[in-house]
């Protein structure tokens, strides 16, 4: 797989996050305050709870600091409350990924890693991983290398406008994997793939 110079985790509480990582047997992964890590990183994976409303996304984007020139992989899903069915932004005219790009115009935002459950991150096994974002060849290639390094097969679907489709796929996966939500009752051991010869 593609190697990167270094990997670090940005956390609001580095000590707690370090303890959690070690308790799960992941070894010693560098953990630093969010502001320090984000400022020094070229590629950032956002793996935080999703934010549903525009103002919340704007406020979150403002906390990231100067993102100009950075590649951001948005793995979040803008889901509403569980009590209302964990639905995505169907009443809005854009996706969470699109709003993030709007609020971070100097960055290259890509939606990926959001369409399957967290357990698949440990067992990627060459499964397809969809990517939506800027068609710029250089930044797109970086994202594809990150996805491949995790063990997935990267598949670019188009510009960030298609983040709304990936978020809808994520909602379908969640509704099928969490029985009370109304989708077909399945286990969490499934994923969506590209078939044929595109």
C-alpha cells in the first residue's frame, strides 16, 4: 500500500484519546491537540459526528483554522436525531460535503469513507470505496492513495455535488444495519460495490 510520511490523530483531549487507543490495542499512534495537528497536516480525514444544519457545519468549519491548500476527506454523515429516524438532509438543496466545501473554499473537500460501518475500516479487504470531490488530478490522486492505503479500492464518482448521493447511500446502509430504523433487517456485515466494467 501507499506509504505516507506520518499519521497523527487530532483530538480535543489528547490524553483521553491516547488512553482509548492503547486500551483497544492499536499501539502508540501520535495524538496531539486539534489545532496543532490540523495546522501541520496536508491531508485531513474528518471522522467526527456529522452535523445536520448549515449553521452547525459553518461553525464547525470555522474551528478548523486555515485550511487553504489542504486536502480534506469528509467521512461524516449529516444525520438528524435518532428519534426522527437518523435521516440525512433531504429537505436541503445540498449535502453536508458540499456545505463544507462552500465554507472552506481554499481546501479541496472529498466525501469518502462514509458509506459503511466502522468495523469495515479494520477489514477493508479491497472493498470498493466511493469518492466524490474536486476533479483536480493531483488532489484526487492523493485521496485515492489514502483510500488504497487503508485497504479499499478507490472509485471516484464525480465532483462534490455527488456527496449528496454518497450520504444517501450511507443513510441506506445505516437504516438496514440498525433494525429500529425501518430498512431491511440485516447484519452490519455488508457493503455496496461497483459491478461490471465501468
